[in-house]
């Protein structure tokens, strides 16, 4: 048993689909005996995996014996791992350097024959920023503790069931109280048990239970180790820029979002940040722009607004070979249709204002990563810079995420209908939509995207005046900036979202309009565009 041990990490979890199944997860300072945990949940000890070090979240455990409950309260850590991430585990010492590791074994096999090994630090994780992650196994036939080994714990039953993304999003934030709707924690400050013992939460800018829940869900959606939420999409974009040392060189796409363009051309140059604009669909052209000081390759795919498709794996390989970070603005598709971390990128930025919220009533952003050091730095920038979302905004985002799947499918279905209609209209010269069969990026689309999304851009025949007449003649497509909400919007990027690029070679066409296709009835949307194009043609 473990008495008066110091717990480096404690987590109380509920199965989203079966909230009555409780899981307790522990890492202890010293392991003196095989440990069993309440509710027939056991640990399989494997090799360590980088994750957040939680030395500032130590918890005191009075007693933990085989098949016993935990007498001390074990609270959720600041950045809880998700069941999908529990592929490695280890009993850790305070450093935390692993004390004992059991070689991986299939869950179907008994672990009785496994012998503990004591690895060196390099064998375990390579640096002291390592904290283990856990693979939780559920028991069906009562408790089992490995016999004969006092420094290891193993489970031998089948892994917990996995659910489709659509199912998991609905059940992801089940509250430990059993409430179907999680609470909002508006408190700014939290009481310390003692002067030298801060609680899990201290000050809401540093951490907040509602924001913690949001970050957990966002990380799971992207398959990320870490999600850091911000008060707007541009706050998240700016945080990535703040990762760069002075005098860095950055590559941006040649049709980059307007405010990202402003950040890198009007603000960050004061830190000697230099930028070049490239067409990432031409890998050799991008390679030719690299410099010894290039530190970041920033990608949009599809690009905003012309919907070029970038090969994430190829550009990531290019950037990493040069020693540069690779970041992707994924707001255009959301993690429902594209998960860039799966292709090796270092950072993913989401404007959670858009599809993730889906109702045009919240400003928010997030940065996601699987690189522990980047996650630590981003959390520090979040805390010190203070660009955090309010608890209420986090709660609204959690609510919006529950319907992400059904919304994205309807957005996409309507967008394909709109794009197909526009390709056949005599007043339209060109349509930009990845779902059209003639889009040049089809091979990449099939490889890295679940679907083409809900955004459509098109160029009208004529000039800027013709585009203006169409935009002002629509009735359901409201003339407004933004995208990703339930209502359909129309924008003129050169005048609105990309106004900073007027007069530049990278500026979008003056004839181009951008549609955020909403959830209205397909026939009504097509009728609205038809009448607007007809009005413009008659002028």
C-alpha cells in the first residue's frame, strides 16, 4: 500500500457514454506495493510519454491500498489527458524519472510474466519535462493485481470502448455531479488551503474549471496533447507569433487571411520579424523562399478566400527539414473535416468563433499542439498575456460543440449545392470550392480532408461594381464578415476581410465574393442567389 505518498497527478473521470463508470487515475511519488483502484479500473505500465509536468498540482493521498477507495479528494488536473491519449503510462518519481516500467503487452494477455525494468532517463523520455500518460483498462471479471512484482501495476482486460466523433462530442463534458449541462464557474479567485499549498485553481486568468473543460474537449477533437484557449482567433494567431525569437523569418500563404497579414506586416516587424508570401501548392517555390533564419511556415488549407489546397505532409516535411515550425490555421474546415496534427504539423490554430461555436455569438480561439514545450510556452503566454475567454464564452462553446457534426454535414451539403448551381450560372465566371470534381487539389483532398466544408467563393462576370450589386441584392445571404454560423453570409474580401491587401500582388480579385453557406433550406438559398445575380445582371 502507499501511505502518505505525494500524488503528482490525480484525475477523476467519467465515461462519456456511461457516466456511472468512474475512473480514478494516479501517479504517486513512491510505489511500495501493487496498487488497485476503486471501480475495477487498473493501470497498464508502459514506457513514458512527454506530457505536462504538474509539480504545482501535487495532491496528498492518505491511504491507497489494493481494492480500496481513495480517502483524499483527487481533483482533475489542469490539462487532463483523454482516453484516446492513454497509450503509455509509468509510475513516476518526483523528478519525475520513471521508477519502473513494464514492456508493452497486448490487453488480451495476462501480465503475470512481465518483469519490471528500471530505465535510464534517456530510455524513458529524454528530459525532465516528461510526465506519463495512462492507458485505462476496464475490468469485467473483478480485480486482478499482478502477482510477485511489488513495483508494477497491470490490467489485463479489454480497452474502454471507443465512440465515433459525433457520439463523443455529445457526451464529452459530462459533469461529475451527473448534470447533463456542465456548470459555469465565474469566480476570479480560489482559496488556498495553506500559504505554501496553492489549490488546483488559483486565479481565473491562470486556469478556470470551465475553460479547462473546453480545452479538454478541443484537445480530444484534434488528437492533441494540449489545447490552449484564447479570447479570439487573432489572439491565438498572435500567440503563435509570440513564440518566435526576434529576427525570425516567416513564410505566409500568398492569399493569407487579412488580419494575419496585418499582424506579420504591421506589428511583428517591430520585433524584426520578416515575412515572404508563397504559393504552397508549388513546393519548390516555397523551398526557394527559405532562409537560414526561417522559423515558421504558416499554412491555410483551404486558403481564404481562393480555396487552394496545401499538402500538409509535404510542407511539414519541408519545414522540419529546415528546422522550422509548421502551423496551420484550420478555421475554414474545423477538426470535423480536417485534423492537421495527424500529418505532423506542430501547431494548429482554430478561430473557435467560427464553426466550433457555430452561432455567431462568441469570440474565441485556440492553439493545439503535441509538442510539450510549445504547449507550456503557449499556456504561459495565455496566463501572462491575459487574452483568455470568459467562463461564459467557454460554456457557450462547449454547448455549440455538441452540434458540430450535424451542423458541418448540413453546411457541406448546402455548400455543394450552391457551388454546383453557381458553376452553371451565366453571370458567374469562376467558382472556388474543394467539393467540385474539377478542383485541382482532389488527390490531396481525398488524402487529408474528411469533406470540403461549407465555404464557397466565386467571381462574378464584370468588375467590382458587379460584385457589389450581387452582394447588396441578396436577402438570405447577409452582407457581413465572419463565417461558420447557422445563417448564410456573403462578403467581399477585398473590401472587408482582406482590405489590408488592397493594391498588393497578393490581393484577392475585386470580382470575388465569399459565401459562408448556412443551414437554411437549400432551395431558398439557391433562389436567393439566383435573384441577386439576376438583379445585378439587369443593372
